[in-house]
């Protein structure tokens, strides 16, 4: 399974940071994109996915992203935003629209998008000192 996350504050690997995306105190919004990849053009897909993350990081209201995909192509990407308007602008962004069409026309067998208001969050971290 591949795991990626980023908000621009962590060391990266392949354009993604290997950490849980830090988010502000709620409320904020999460876009959950669940997908099943086809076997079409994995290299072009990976390049576009990395490009979309880099572009999303530049958008007003972007807070972070976490993404996982297993060897069979099942993936979940959660992006975090400060408002519904920021999410709408990202969905309508010209380069993102091209990626969406390429996804529908070949890269995905299916996908499902959910937009959620995060009202509460909490975290736990292991203390590295014991």
C-alpha cells in the first residue's frame, strides 16, 4: 500500500510527505475521494496525481491532503479545505477539470466523492522518548 500526505510543511518523497496532514482547529471541510483504478496508463496517472497535489497546494483554502492506494488499485484521498467555496473553486479549476475527464475516460473503473464538514477532531501521537 502506498501512503502519501502533504500540506507543504514536511519532507517529501515523490511530491508527497509521509505524515498525517496537520489541520487547524475545526470547523473545516474534508473531500473524501474513494476510487478504483483501471489498469490504463499507470505512469501518466501517477504524474497527473502528483501534479494535482502540487496544484492543489497552491489554491486558496487548501489545508492538506492524505492519500492511500493498495496494489489492486483501491484508493482513498482526503483533501482538507477551509470552506465550501474553496472546494468549489478547486473542482472547477481548469487543470483539475482535465484530470477529472481523463479519470472518467480511462484511469478509473469507479469513484465516489463525499464532502464533509469536520466538526470535531482529535489526535494521538506516540512519545518517541518513551
